[in-house]
């Protein structure tokens, strides 16, 4: 909060030191005569108690007092210091013998009853009142008015409004005693722009290079949207040093700005003129290392990366010694600090300059090798200590290592239990003599569980969804009633359950994961159980307002998956290798969904999945700011047909023949339909396939908090035996928001904004529809992200995207450059209790693959709502 120092005008000082005494009667007395105080009366008070003021003066009836004298002057000073009064004086009322009777007359300052601010947006008023401390009841002084005026003018000048004018007026408030209203009129005017930057004296570096060197001070150009051309004094002063650094990067060590001036062009434009002295160009000479014993000269020279004869670059030299802009930079300081030498210091010193060559000594004080003494974690109110300590790379007794601190920050961010923006280590009790240091990890818990509660209308009736996800669960306290707050939490486990139901389907799923299975190593165990039921619907006898659900007919999928994933050390410890074994049972009862050509029977799938993941993102799970995340998975079923005596070639040929006959005739006879069911039942009793998927995400911080996410994806579903054919499950459905509903049949729902859900699906001639999915897909994305707020209660960021992708029937048709393109904008909101919510507005530039869209032009604008999607 801004604080103001009150300064009274000169008249105040005069009042203090020239106390005015008036006599009610015609009396005379000698200066500085001693009296006994016979009485004291306080007049002029409006809101203060007379006795309170008397007590504060310290005067008592009957005490000796010199009139006039220093004691009375000190009392006046003391009362002035309260800043509650605008007039204070002592009057001599009467003298009776050796007794003196005084009157203390006080005029109170008015109090502030209301503030009205004109010229700014209403939502900014409260911030202004808070910053200037203009709260009701505050005494109005000349300094308060002057300081408020100066603060507001400077505030807006710093934002580029150099012509800001502020007028403050006060008026009596008749509804209150001794109160005044304050009216503040702010005229910011237009922002003052930089019309032109003029450089004189520069011969070695062009005007364009010098303008580019100034990061936040730019000339007015019609194409410049991101970096504005407004003049801000603080940014301008910082950019002046960048001009000098630009010369230092190019060998001109002695370059300096002789003068710079701001020239007013008109009310809204200025020119800036620079007079530059470049000096001579220099080169690096001998670079000697002094004081090093831990590393050899050759090792240090390799990190320094500067050789004799190189053009002098003062900025590069400074960065290679210690690059403050990157905590994990490859510089000499980090080289020592990553090996335990916290107290090392490295200083480059120019030892001689001969002609155009500068010789350096890199003087190193290595200090004592440093070890961690105490490591403390605070702020984890819900998460148990062992969940945090197992992720720490900083342990008591370990050698101090700066890279371990940076990596620990990243690991704690990835947990998702704490506010990623507030994870900062506090280095304490550094003792260079003993070589010890303490680290205190200050954490702020954020919500790690979500609830999903939805209701809507679709599929002929109401659809209700209830989902609970506890991402910091404690299963060992499942039967401990005292730990239910509202559920047992703190052991870092994941427990999720989801139920979705309508008149036509039901879905149940249960998930559990333990990230440190066995408690000793980062081995993640996961278990998933799922059950889907889809009921038959009779549309022929239904009315427009209802459908007839036949629960005796239906399709069900029961699945179970168990997995193990281990973090490995090679090629580096960002890699995780995962294994999963799954079984799914598909049951059909008088129900044909168009995937299989049989409506009665069963199909089985046993699959093993191998995954290799390298997650090296930085900045938290919600809003990564750097790094990358790669994932490749391979899913295999046993090649049953290789060990079977079935004639799959004949079964497939007969199936194709009957399907083609269905197309020609429009329908099959009862005998032909039963034969087709029997043939495909034999072909797909045990599903066999292999499925390869790749996904890569790159995050790059461009400017400030602006982050670019680059994404590439590819998937292929193949078979071992062409006679068996391609499995109708596990396929790729591209288009839309990327959210799966109740599909637990192994299909992959691929987001492609700007198109309807699952509309980029190739046409299957035999099936006669677009419902079968693709066997190959690829997708590319560019996404610019900018955070609006990253607070624990809610993280919000906006985005703009370019996207392209497609799905194909087979690998022969696959063309990575034949893509459906889109662009748009969106918003994401992450709230701990509800997970990720968002909305995207995407424009599809091409036709989708739905029959109804062929020949109708681009997909156009589509709105997508994102609920619970992963980051």
C-alpha cells in the first residue's frame, strides 16, 4: 500500500515557534515569567473529548509553568504531529497573583466522508482508493491532496500517459460534522508514442540494429501489435543499458551514450535523440584461470567457450561466468555450484590492454565444499511428508547441487498437489566456514481432487454423470474414520470412479494407481475396471417425443487393465517405461452396432502394451513453460491365426462377398444374414492386431509469459494376417473436442478443433458408413498460450491455435500432407474442485468426411466445450 509523508506549509512552522497569546482583559506581564497554572480550557473541539486533549498535553492545574516558554511550544509541536488539527494556539485568559489561566484553541481538520473519481473505469476506482489510502474518516491535509495528485500523475505517466492531469477538489459534507467530500478528476489524455529514434555518432552499428537492441522502447509502426511504441520512463532507462550491451557484444567495450534527449513533436508524439561515442573495437587476448584446483584450465576453458582472437563480447563473458537469466545455464558459476561449491566466486579481471587486445584473468575463489545440513518441508497440510521427501533430490548429507534444486522444483510441480508458481526453496543458515547450508521448502497446497457432476439431454433421454477423482488418496486409511476430510488423503495415490447413465446406456469405471509401488522406488502400479452396457432401441414404434428401450437386447464391454511403470536412469532419468496387460470381453445379444457383422456372440481381446515416455516439461502440469513430453506406445495381441487351423482366407472372402451382396441388393436374406454373422463370429472370436502411437509436445517461452506449444501425433493400427483383416475396434476417430463419452472399446478420440466430433473419419465402402474409424491418422498443432492468472484457486489462460490432421483407411492411402486445417482461439480454466474447463472457437477451412458435408464447402465455425480433458 502506498504511504504518504505529510509536510505542512511554512505557516505551520511559524505557528509552532511564534505562539500567539492574547489577553481577554488589558493585562501586562513579563516575558518568561513563572506562574502556577490556575486553569486550562480547551475550545474549538467538534469531535474530540476535551479531557482527552488536556491529558495529551500533560498540563495539570497547580503545576508550575513559564508563560511564554518552551513547554508550551513543545505541546504545540506535539499536537501538530498528530496531523489532526489545522490551527493550534494558546490564549492568556487571566492572571490572578501568581496564577495564570490559559485557553487552548484548536481548529480540527475535516475528515474525509466520500471520494469520487472521474476519468477512469469504475472497476479501477477501488484500487486507486486503496493505493492512495483515501479511506473514509481520514483527515484531509494539504499534503494528502498534494501527494495523491503526484501519485496519480506519476502512475499514469509510467504507463505512457505523459500528459496526465489530475485536479482534486473538496467540498463540505453537510450530512456529517466537520466532514468533506473529495472529487478527483483524472484526464489521462492519449498515450504518448515514439515517432522516431534518431542516432548520431554510430558508424559501426546501423540504426536498425540499435533500434532492435531496445526491447521495450520502439518506434511507432502500423504493423507493430505486440510491442507498443508508448514511452515509459522505466523501460526506456533499462533499454539504454541494452544499447551499450549491444556495442559490447560486438567488441566495442568503450562505447557510451554521451547524451539522450526527448523532443516533443506534438501532444501525442515525441522523438528521442541519442548521441553515441563508439570507441575502438577490441579482441580477446590471453585468458588465464587463477585459483582453480577442482577443475583444470582446459575444463574451465571448454565451459567458458571464448578463445584468444575472438571479438570482444562483454555480454557473452558475463553470461559464461554467471547467466542470471537461466537458472540451469551452462556457465562457470553453475559448474561449481552443481558440484557442491556454493560459496565459490568467479570474477573476470582485465589485466592488460595492448592496442586492440584485452588480456583477462578469471579469478576463482572456490571456497569450501558445501553439504546440506537440514532439509525442511513446510506448508503441506494434507500431503504426508513421505510423499514429498521421496521426490526431493536435496537430502541431508548430500553435496549441495543447484541442478538438484531445480529438478526438485520440477518434480514437486509435476505432483499437482501444490501451487506450481509458489514452489521456491529458501536457502538458510549458510556457513562458509563449516561448509553447510539448510534448505527450507515452502509449499502451498492446492486442490488435487475433482468432482464431475453433469446432466443433459441426448440419445432420446436424460444423461447423468457422476465422477469423483482423488489424486492424493490414501488407501491405507480407507477404514479410518478420523481421516475422512472428506476422504482419506495424503499418500499420493489416485482413486477415481465414474458412473454415467441414461435410458439407453450405462457406464461404470474404477481406477486406482500407486506411484511408488512397494514404497522404495518410483514404480507406478495401476488397475482399471470398466463395464459398459448399451441397450437396444426400437425407433419404429416410437413417437417423436420418446423412444422404446429394449433392455433384453444390447451390447456390453467388460474390461480390466493392470499396469506397471518405472522411471529409469538411461538415457536420462526423465524416461519412464510402462507395461500393461488388459483383457476385454465384448458381448452381443441381438444387437448389431455396425462394427461387427454379427449381433449375437462374443469377442475377446487380450493385449500387452509397452510404453516409453520422456516427460521433461517445466513450469507445472497446468501451464508448462518449457521442455518437452514424448510418448510412444505399442499395443499387441497374440497372433492367434498363426497357431490356428481355421481357413481365415475363406472366411474373409465369404464375408466380403456377402457384404458386397448386401450393397448390391440393399439387404440380405435371413439365411445370408445368419451366414455373415457366423463367418465374422469365427474371424473375430479372438481379436488380433498391433497398434503404434506417437505423441510429442514441445513448450517454448517466447516473450515473458507467452508460451508456444508445438504438437505432433501419429497412430497406426495394423494386422498380422490379411486374411483375418483389420479389427473393427481400437480405431482412430478424428475431429471435434477430443472427449470420449462412454466408449470403452479401445478407440482413440483425436481432437481436431473446427470440425464436428469424429467427423474426420474415412468412408468404409463395405460398411457403407463413416462409423468404422480410421486405421492411420496424423495431426499437427501450434498453440500460443498466455496466462491471465495462475493462482491456486483458479488458473486461467487464453490460447490461439493452428491445427491440421486427417484419418485414413489404410497405410497405402496415408499422406501426411493431406490434412484438414483449422484455426481459432480458446480459453482454459483450471479449478481444483472441477478440473480443467474450457471453450474453443475453431474455424475449419476444409470439408469434413461426413456424407452430409460433401460439396457443402468448409466446415466453418465450430464451438467446442472442454470438460476434464488432460493438459
